[in-house]
């Protein structure tokens, strides 16, 4: 399944689909699904309350439902994710879970608890077709798209662990979701939008997470960025830029051979104008590859005076890659050049490197 350098895969291989789940459906479709099973439509609300509010998917614990209804309705709550392995670090506040999907495909998600928030980093595809050479996920190619419910279940499982007090820091809630796990979210557009809706809709429709707490990260699929802007979902858009010039970006982010730096930035500014949300530019600093001061300067000129924030990510090592993170002095110079242009910039404190759970390290091996 591994890809040739620069090769792009947009269409996921045809595969059997995961079972339909409550979380795949908007409320009207849930009511219809419940009616099809011969139950009163209001049972959809009860079921939703159990799942999205109490985070319970075990019908036997739903004592407000008659026993016969429980049996029938259980088909709407199939088990989609099986935990295979869990690794923790940072005293238990960072945990990476490897999941097996119904067809054996493997994906990972990462929970990160900070003093003021809890972020779930989720996968949207098993593998990825975008083939960025510095990213571990990109090296394996695309296995398949995930369903809406498979994406939602990652967050529900994290929310459950938090509610049960399993994460150090006392009982808590998921406040942020970032699509920075495996996969290119905008290449699985429909399922990802469904998941975003389930995240942001208030209970019992969804999990009630604030849209500003949800970040969709993309290599820059220009038409899909335009579509996202029209959804009326003011989520944060993160753009994985990694180079300000087409010559280098063509090699680091192969989608650039299709949509150039200027086109993807224009799409980002249009997104910001429409949603009033600040664009987050992701830039992994790779020693002697993209970390020169002149590139910081060029980047600064391209994005100054825009509604933007730059997130510099010291490159996380991936197996077989010859690249490493920038020298500290080059990182500092890069930050200074951007600040000179008045561009807000932070260096991301990357979590989970010790458990191969940091950005670009998710490869889902047992
Ligand atoms: N496909 C999407 C989302 C997944 S990657 C995207 O590319 O945006 C999430 C972030 O991690 C992206 O900004 C990606 O470029 C970055 N990343 C990938 N590999 C990395 C690595 N080895 N070190 C640091 N960041 C990396």
C-alpha cells in the first residue's frame, strides 16, 4: 500500500462499510431509524441522551427503556472501535490509544489534558493518501475513509475516560477536538462534517463542544476549504503549509503540485473572512530544509496583516526519515523574523513524542 514519492491518493479503496451507528445520523434520521425498528420516535431522543449525555452505549443500563425496546434499539449502537493498545506519558495526562476497526484497519487517537483544557486528537482516515514525506502516516498510504461514527466514537471514548476520573486531574470533559491524527480530513469531507456536527450540536443531538474548540487541519484541498467555509460551522482551520515557496512545498506537501501556495492562502483568507476565525498556519521546522531566515521572511511577507497565527512545530522524528528538528538558534531566528513582520507565532509544545503520539508520528502498528 506504500506510495511512490509525490503520488497522491484521493479516492479511498472500495471496502465494506462499518455498521450504521446512532452517531452517523442527524436527529431526524435517528427518529426515522427508530421508527423503522418499530419503536416510537421519541425513543431516539432517549437513546441520544444516553449516548451523547451520559456517554453510555450499553442498552442494558438504559432502565428507562422497556426490555424489548432495548433489544431492538441495540442495533443502533454497534461496537465500532476495539482498543488494542494504550500508551500514556506526562503522568497519565497524555494517552494514545490504538484502535482496531471492524475490518481490521488500525487507527490512533490521542487525549491531552492541560491545566485549562482537554484536547482529543482524532483520526479521520485509516492511513492517508497525501504522502507528505516527513509524516509517518503518509508513508503507509490510504487504507480507507472512516465513518462519522468511527470518528465520533474516538471522542466519546475519551469523554468517558474523563468523566470516570480515569485521567489524572479529576473528572473532566473534552473541550477541544483537533483533526490532527491520521488522515486528511478534507479528503473524507462528508463523514468529517457529520462528525463535526455531532461534536458541536448540544445534547441530546451531540456532544455540545464549542465550534471554536474544533480544529480541522488540512494539507490544503482548495475546493473543500471553500465548501467548509459555507457550512456555517465556525471551526478553526489549520493549514499545514510547511514552506512559503512552491518549489519546496511541492516536495514537502505533494498536494502543492495541484494547488499552489498562493491559491491555498487565498482559500484560507476567504475562510477567515467568512467565519471570522483566525487561520492557524502549521509549519514543522525541519533542520536545513525549510528553516532558513529568508523563508521566514518570505512567509512573513505572505501572511502579515492577515487574521492568522503561526504554529511552529519542531519536527518529530519518524522511522526511516533523514530529517530532524531545527537547531534551537535557527528556530529562534525564525520566530524573530515572523515577529518582525508582526505575525503572531508560537512554538508548539509537542506532547507524546515518547509514545510516538506526537504530530506526524501516528503509524498505527501493534
Ligand atoms: N492531514 C492533515 C491532518 C493530520 S497531520 C494535515 O496535514 O494537516 C497534523 C499536523 O501534523 C499537520 O500540520 C502535519 O503537517 C503535522 N506533521 C506531520 N508530520 C509531522 C512531523 N513529523 N513532525 C511535526 N509535525 C508533523
